[in-house]
C-alpha cells in the first residue's frame, strides 16, 4: 500500500506505451494484405476457402470450352465415329455446365462473406473511434481521417476479396493461355502481352488521379453528412421552420453537392480517356493477331481447327491480361484508398508508458501546477499558468464568462486532454502515471450536452449491458435524484427504453429529467471525483438551484468541481474560482470575493439585479 489513498498494482499489469505514427509513413501492399488476410482468417475462414476454390473453376471453364470447340472442328473435318464424337461433345459440355453451376454457387456464397468482411472493417473504425484519445474525435483532422477511412471501406472493402480472386483467376488464365500460345508462336504472345501492359499504364495513371480527387471528396462528404444529420435532428427542425431557414440550407446543400459532383465529373472524364486508350490498343492487337494467324494458315503452318483455337486463345489471353491489369489497377487503387483506413487506425495515441499503476480509493486531492493548454492549430492558449489546489472532499465552483477556459479545465481534470505545459497531480501523483484508460474509471462527469442512448433507462444509468446492470442499485440512484416515481409509473419501469424516434414503446424525458438521469448515472459509478460542467444551463434558476442543492448532499465525502454560469447557484461550495481569459482571476469563498468587489462582485451584482424587486429592464 502507498500513502495518499493510492494502491500500486504489479508492474506490467497494463501494456502502456506511446504510439506515434510518422505522418509520412507509407503502407506497403504486403502489410495491408497481411492485415486483411488476418481479419478474414479470424472472422470468416469460409470466405478464404470459397475464394480459393473459385480460382481453378473460373480458369478451366473457358479453356475447356475452347478445347471442345477444337475437337468439334477436327471431328467434322476428319470424320470421327459419330457416336464417340457425340459422347465426347456431350460429356465436355456437361462438365462445363457443372463447372459454371459450381462457379455461380461459390460466387453467391462469397458475396455474403464479403459483406461480413466490410462489417469487420467498419467495426475496426468504430473501435478506434470509441477508444482513441478524445482529441482525435474532437479535432477536425480526426473527423476528416475517419470520414476518409469510411470512404475507403465503402469504395474498396466491398470489392477487395472479389477483385483479389478475379486477379488470381486472370493471372492463372494468363499463364495457362500464355503457355499454350507461346508453344505455337512466341511473337504472337509478346505482342498480346505488350499491348495489355500499355493498357495497365493508362489505368495506373487514372488511379493516382482518382486518389487525389477522393481526398477532396472526403471533405465534401463530411459536410454533406453534417447537413443531412442536422436537417433531420428534432432540435434543428424547430429553428428551421420558425426562422424559415429552408432556402439557406438548400443553398448550402446545393453548393456542397455541386462541388462533389464536379469532382465526380473529373473522375469520369479521366476514366473515359483511359478507357478509350485501352480500347484502341485492344483493336490494334486484334487486327495484328488475326492477320498473323491468317498468314500462318495460308502458309500451311497451322490447320483450320488450330486457327479457330488460337483466335479464341488470343482473344482469351488478351481478356485475361486486360482483366489482370485492370484488377491490379483496382487493387492498387483500393490499397491507395486503404492507406486512409490505416492512417486513421494509426492516429497518435498518448497512452503513457507508465512504470506503475494506481487506483483511487478515497476522495483525492487535485493540484494544478503551472498548467497551460493550447488546442492543436490554435495560436492562443485556452488556459495559462494555472496553479490551483483542491483538497480531498472539497467542493469548488468554477465560474467565468464564456470562453474563459472552464470547459478546457474540465477536459484536463477528467483526463480527456493532457496539459501542454505543467502537470496535474492527483493525490500527489502525476496524472500521466495512471494511464488514460485506467484513469477514466475514476471521475464521474455530468456535461451540458446529455448523451441518452435508445436503450432502457436502467442501462442509461449503469452504462452497461442488461445482464451487468444492478437493478436495485439503479433504483436507489433514481430515488436519490427524485426520479424514481416518474420511472416507476412507466409501463416497464426502469426497463423502458428512451427515445420515441427510435423505438415505438419508448418514452422521452424533459430537460430537467434528463439532467437528473445523468446525475443518477454519476452516482451509479460511485466515483470519488465528481465534475458538473454546466449541466443545468438550459434550466430555469429554481430548477438549477434544486439540482445543485440535491447534488450537494449526494457529493458528501467526495472531491467535487461545479461549473455554472449562474453565480448564485454556487454558494454551497467551499471555494469559488473565477477564470477570465484562461487565467485564475480570483478565488475564495463567496463572502470573501464579494468583499473584494472585483470581477466576481461585478458579475454577481449584474446577474442578481434581474431578480431584485423593482428592477425594470431598460430598452
């Protein structure tokens, strides 16, 4: 056991480490293939098995068809025994029919398992979003990278295995047909291969151009999804109608859509140019092949059945090579897109390489030592040289004007961000030594923006699955915040779901009830460090005061931080800290700050005058 209410856990209990990604890192095809194959093997081995079976089936089917056609021509010209000849033809085409049926069945099964793979990749993105540093979720860079990662899955993930199988099929077909043609005439093989390679060059240039356009499209997609989400939101729907914002939103939406369509137009233009170039090359190859084979027949080098067989082979080889090059080009494009997927998964984490880990088991002390913080990309510090001590079990109120740094203070004390300069000590230990994931277990916070999931009231309180939710504990927490009678009267009690927009038999809660539910959630967590970040901003002063007074009793014996823009609601706190422009301007009790007649005094008098008898608002 250690002093200061900390208990040390064995070294190596958690593999804490700093993961940093070189922003210029290049992901190799081998690395990405290893990742995807490992995901397929872990989650869906049947997809790999069915895909491998498809390869010989798809290669042999057209080859056998050409061989049978050659046998038919030879049989007609050389007068085979009719019964034996007919049996050979029927058997051959029956075999082809069987192979094609097997191919269709395998393709259907593979299509389903491809969807499973896409869901697996989407799950990887969701897991990253839910577990990554909060700054990666909040920052514009993180949001952009997430959108690009999702686009890469939708653009390439749904076709990755299918195109990979097609690429292997075309490669095997190229080898089989190439060996056959090479055995007849080397020049014919070389001409066919050279024209197909030239076609790949055009497609490769197109892929690189498309990648640049896709990067720009990710920004437009993010804007479009934001507009669609806000237009459908209930809270936005009120203002849109009352302020007649429809034309404004139409204009913004049309402008964004036009920007995206312009990028799509550029891609289509590039595809048209590349496609035309490939078709010209194919035409030149076919003309040369036919002339070359006709000359060979004329010179008696090959027979009629060989001519038909080789023309089929040349056409088939050109198709195999063109498709192989096209598939390679697609895979190249997919892997270029998937770089965005891996860039998001590899966004920097600030998980600390802590030598030891601690558990808070009492109300902690918190000390800010010369703490400053600046958001990425900002030229101004949100907090500047903060020095503050919060004693165990002490209740402090953090007040100040908008933009003074209150919310940033909350992000730091709850571990969502780390100081740019200085350090935060919890029970005398630097907060970085706890490890972010471990530290998140201890603070309980109630924010201004309420997060209610469309699950039962009990699960919203417990933040756990139904099996892991303690019903009795939920009921006790709801009673403490005065919400139990309301919940008990519902048809399913605490088992009633929230959000009628998602579920038919759900219920909706008022703003005050939502805040009480969030307070019950913080009580359920049974934390020793409590934070309220202006959760009552939307409530009237009386409701706000009732909630704070109620929470004052529930926070007994815990270290608590209360943030409110209404100064009169913080009288119950042991100490009041006034922030202004990111600095601590004043601190002390309510009475001591009123005696100073400083900024706190001015703000308090300004707010309280609206509630004094005889005050008349001047317009």
